């Protein structure tokens, strides 16, 4: 979707905002680089590490950074944590996450060895969502350093370690800890996001009969990424065993058109080769290279946008084949009804559909206090008359009450989350920190 160029902050505006956070530039760079070094992809649960060792290590590193900056640092049973400042009966919050998606193939550099170059920091998590977490942390430090700041609410930066795989960390947090009266999650774009599409992960399953030509297949690393790799082993016409590997380009599943789906490439090539398999037949008839779900009956649009469909994971062995989709659907779409029709349609072909996860749409309304307050700060900071927006990504705003998505990417910025060579521009991260600083000030003083 084209961005209205009149809503893109000028380089002069970005520099002016970043300069107000110049005292924290070195600290921001050093702390973000330290966090990027932790490959905090979800791993096998272990005692004391519900999402694996590395997400826990990222949490410990971040809390230690916050403690060093003078904040109260609390570990919530290794599921989540928070930094807190100020006093008062009520609390406002910013939410971020420290876990990351797998790096994927094709990087120009080691994704977990941060590189600072020409005003940018490169590494997995630089944009999603370690960079925003560090930006908010220094926004809070700037408030703590302001002798004129006298809030009547506490300010808390809540960080989770399982956002990329279902946000169960925030389910745990909300069951155990205080709920903010208002706040934002810095895991999206500016300006404020008043609505988020629903997210469903339907898995299409075939029981194998032993006559299929495909013997095994594996594609994708995470359902919320456009898969960059797919490997297929199949039986040729003369009985010989062949293996093919396909390379695509990864992207965030909410914007599948920005990537090149390796599973789609594989299915297209296998169809050209005449490989007989119900998965190939299904894929070519109902998906192909489509990203709006038209042939599955999923195409729909409202003010929150269009449906997007990403074929994220493929697994085939001798027993079964499974294809998992990431479906982002508009807030007014009756997805359960569409799902029921799909199940009825595909049942005669022996295809079952199971829902791996489901996140209902979120609609806070453009005129709510939270949205209007954040939009006021954004407009005052940038000098732009922007309007609140909607998005296809899923954030902690669904998991924690009284929260919306807000920053830290600016309109017109390239989409780098979940992509190779992920980066953050340092000046823009500091400009975002200035907006976070003033937003937390406004919410805490209200």
C-alpha cells in the first residue's frame, strides 16, 4: 500500500527529535548490541526456562541493563519482566518483546553479531523488537532525569519472551501482575494503531496413503514468516529418488507480497514436473502465489484492510502431510463462518483443518482517549496532521487490556521485521524514543 508522502516526517524533524535524546545515544547503541548478541529464538522448554534458554537469557540481560539505569527490575517467573519508575496507585505501561523469529538464510552477516555501520545497527531483533525495547528504556531514563517531571502514576516497561509464538508470556503476566490503566506496545508503526486484524493459523492435514510421489518435504521455519527454504524428496517416474531445494525471500507474514514464498515455488515446479500428489494439486488449485485467499474464499476487506494469506509451514512424511497458513483477516469478517464452509468443502477430499492458534481482531476505536492522546503527542512531535491507522500484524495489545500499538517505525520506512539483514536506523530509534518519552509523560500525568 502506497504511503501518503505528506505524512512522512522530514529528515529535519527526525534529527530534531533525535537530538533531544542525544545524551543517551551511546547507551542505546551499546545496550541494543548486547541484546542482539543473544539468539533469543524460542527453544524447548526446560525447568525455569519456559521458552528455552535464550529467551530467558535475553530477559536477564535486559533486566540487568534496566537495573544499571536505576529502575526497579522484576523478573516474572522467567516468563516476562518489567522495569518500573515513579510512584502512585495507578500504572501506565509500554510493552515490548525480547524473543525473535529464526534468522533464516541469506544474511550478508551473522544475524546475531550486531554491526554498527553508517548510522544503522544490523542484526536479528534490531527492529522487532529489541530496538524498540531499548528505545523505551531510554525514554524512561530521560523522564527520570527531568527534574520537572512529577507524574501521579508509575511507569512500567513490560517485556515478554514469547510474542513471536503466541504471546503466552503476556497471558502469564496478566494472570500474575498488575494491569496498566493505559499504554502502548512499541511493536508496530507510527502513528497509533486503533485496530488490528484477526490472526488465524489453520493447518490443512492429509493422511498419507502410500501411493503419493512425494516422500517427504519441509518448508518454512515459522508460520508468521514467508518461508525462504523448502526441500522436497519425491519418487520419479522410473522409481528413482530425487531431492529438490527451493530458495525464496523471507518477509513478515502480514505482508506476504514483500517476500517470495519457497513453498509456492516448490509446488509450482512439482506441478510442472507432473508429480502426482494431493498436496501439490490442492496448492495449485487453491493457493498458488495468491496472498489474499481468493480461491479459498477468504478474500474480504473493510476499513482495517484486506485479508492476507501466507503459506508458512509445510511438513510431509510417510504418515501425514500438513500445511499451515497464517491468515490475517479484517476486523468485521466472520472468520468462523468462513472456516466452517472450508471444512465442509474439503472434508470429502479427506482434508481436515485444525486451528493451531487464533487471535481475535482488536478495535479500540479512533476516538478513544488512549488513541487521541497518543495521536496528539505524535502530531505535536512531528508537526504532521496524521490519523490513527489499522494493521495486519498482531501485538501485545490483544493480550493486555488498555493497550494499543504505537511505533517505532515511521511512515515510509522499509519493512525489515522478520526479513534478512534486519536493521534499525539509530537516529530514527532515538526520534521514536523522544515520542515515547512524551507519550509516557502525557499518560502518566493524566
